[in-house]
C-alpha cells in the first residue's frame, strides 16, 4: 500500500509542475506588453515601467519562472493589482463560499441521481428506463447558465419563494446548488444505472433471490452496495466539473466565491489574481483526483497492482 | 434514440442554412420603439433589448454554434487522432512526452483553461476556437492511444509489418481505421460539448462579441431583463439545450450501434 501511495504521489509532482508552468506562461501570452495591457492604452510610460518592475517582468524569463515557482510553493502569489491585497488572502477569503456551494451541489446531485439510476436499472428496457435516460440526457444538455436564470424566473420572480442572488441563509443556497448540481446528477444517474446493471447480472444476485431475498433487498442490499465504488469514484472525478461550473453559477447568482472572483478579475485585467484563481482551482482538482485514486486503491486492492 | 438526435441536428442544420429565408427579419435590424416586446404573431420570439427580432437571431446563432462545433471538432479530432496514434504506436519517449502533456492539460478541469486562455488573449470568436481546440484534442488522443496500443498487437497488423509495409501505411491503412468508430462517437458528443463551451464563454463575455448573434451572448444580454422580459433568456436557452441534446442523443445512439458489447448487453434479459 505504501509503495502504491508513494508512486501515485510521485506521479502527481510533474503534473503540478506542468500546471504551474502553464499558469506562469499565461501572463506572457498576453499580446504586446503585459504591463501596458493591464493598465490600459492611456497609462503613462512611467506607470507601465513601475508595474513591470513590480511584477518582475523586467527580469530574465528564467528568473521570473523561478520566482513564480518559489512563490507558489510558499503560497505567495503576489498582490492584486486593483486592491493591493495578497492574492492568496483574497482567494482564501472566498474559498468557504465556493466549498459550500460545491458541497451543496454534489449533495443535490447524489440525492436525485441515485434513485433515478436505480429505477432505470431495475425497470430496464421499459418506459420508465427510457424516461429516466431521456431525463438524464436532458440534464447533461441543459447549460447551467440557462437553468440558473430559468430557476430564478420561476422560483424567485414568479413564485417569490427563494432569493434571486447573494449568500447568507440556506434559502440563498438552493437555486445555485440545484443549477450547479443538475448536470452532475444526470451523469451520476447514468453511471449508477450502468454499474447496477452490471452487478444485477452477477450470480450472487441470483443466489440471493434463490435464498428468498425480496427483489428490493437483492437490488439495494446486494447489487447496489457493490455498484457504489465506481459511482463514488465518479463523484470524486466530477469535482473539477463542479468547480468550473461554479465559475458560471457564482456569476449568475452573485455568489461571493472564487469563480466570481476569477470573472471579476478578468474584467479588471487583474492578472495576478486571475493566475492565482486558475492555479488554485487546478491544484484543488489535481488533489481531488489524487485523493480519489488513493481511496479507490484502498477500497479495491487490485488497483494497486495495475 | 439515434433518429431523434439525428432529426434535431438536421433541423438545426436546415435552420442555420435557411435562416434568412425562414425569418422575415434581419437579425441586426432594430425597432427601438418596440424593444423588449414579448412574443407576437409578427415577432414569434419577441424583441430584445435593442428591438431586434429574437427568432432571426436564434436562427443566425445556429450558424455560429454549428460552425464552432465543426471547426473545434475537426481540428481536435485530427490533431488528437494523429498524436494519439503516434504515441500508442511508437511508445517510449514519444509516448511519454505526449502522455505527460495530456496529463497536464487534463489537470485543468473542463472549461477552466479555455477561460484562462481567452482571458489573456482577449475575447473573440477566433480565440474561442483556438482555446477550445487546444484543450479538445486531448480527449481524442487519449482515446486513440488506447485503441492503437490494442490494435498494434492484432495479427493483421503483425502480418502487414512482416510483409514490409512502412509505418505510415500501417498506421493509416490498418491501425487508425480500427479507432475510427470510437472517434466518430467522441466527435458527435464533442460537437455538443464545443457548442456548450462556446455558449458558456460568450455568456461570461469572453466569447463572441456583440452585435454578432451568438446564443451565449443573447443569454448574457437577457440577464439584466429577467424581471421585465424573460423571453430574452428562454428562447436562446431552448435552442442551446435542444441542439446539445440532439448531439448527445445521436452520440449515445451511435455508441450503442457501433459497440458490439453494448448491443449484446442491451439485448440481454432484464433482471429480477
């Protein structure tokens, strides 16, 4: 187990280095002078030169890269151009809101997906299954940047049940969580159906039925429990999609998280903050994938030997 | 399933091609006095914040969406198939290099890298196409690499090699064709993904810029009028969902048709 753990962690290091390199390169992909682009065309040459020095853009590229990597490891990603606040502090301030939204969206997704997937698998080939499959495909196809406003029109504007934006009470969380969780729910429902169908074909299910277990018991207690491993893995792997989706959902519902911070920073051309948000989301995603892999290896020992 | 998806996609293609003939209005023409008017017999989907006919703009938006899908999927599938087959066939350092690049690009979830690229390059349709293609090839490369690793051990490939066929010929004539069914399914699903991604970027103000009628841009314009004119949001959204739904249905149907394993399991007896 320790060898598996060490090997898997070691494989993550070059990926993280690659991620950091790509994020570092972003600022150098800006057409023309990055400092001029950040301050705008009307900025004075003195201001541009000062910003260039402040960001270290006047140093040789390799030195800039070294400083960026050293800063990233220490958690020092520079300062926001607009507020002068440390980038790491600004991001950490917004993090609880994004985690709260992502967790709620995943809870909503699981709550809808599992019953839907089980229903479709048990009544496979029937109208119920086709209906569930169509519903799941519809969930994947409906963009969250449309579902969000649509839910707001119905539940906030027409019915007046829920607040349209902001963060505070649980009521504020409902619409963003449903709008962010819908697509994940659809993907999970399809996965639950597929893995449960595989398990239902196994002999132990037939044996359980032969021993007198009811159909519901054979499905829930035997087949469903065994089909959970790939479903849990998928939940872990889909965390990244939830984080990216949060960028849009937070923008729609004025949810004060990292996603909204990213879009606002792009608008203000606050590139140190843009780099920080992108780096943090990508590193979190890599971390979640690593944790999922390790958990999977822990639950299913066959994985360790692959 | 395939037929339903195919019919929706066909409808979108026809709408995109015949848009100007179907609608009586120019998508850019403004009737400022009637701005935000709801759907009527004259303007089926109503008018937007600048008094432009939403039906005409939805039809024009179909062109943008399909164009983005076709360009991104074409570039991504060709580049991905090439790099994936080279990595899988040659192995060694070539495979290592390509696989590490794939790993790094996959470390950025979904749209994040596209958002980052468009943020620094500037919002435009060309940059959206570039960003989506840059991240799009990865999925194809990973898929094709796996298929090629399997196919290079097939007896007919060994036989071709023994007969003296050169590497490009073996790849083009014998190995890549075995991966094509999987690539076709991926490309069909990828069309939906690219359309959704472009709409998302445009919605965030990072994609197609006004006044060009893109569905994402139209949704973005409708955000400030949710209270007084929800039709600005409803119709472009239906268009996106329907077209993506069509491609997903078509892709799912194709996967079932092209994958013998799925066919077998689909025809098995229901449990319990």
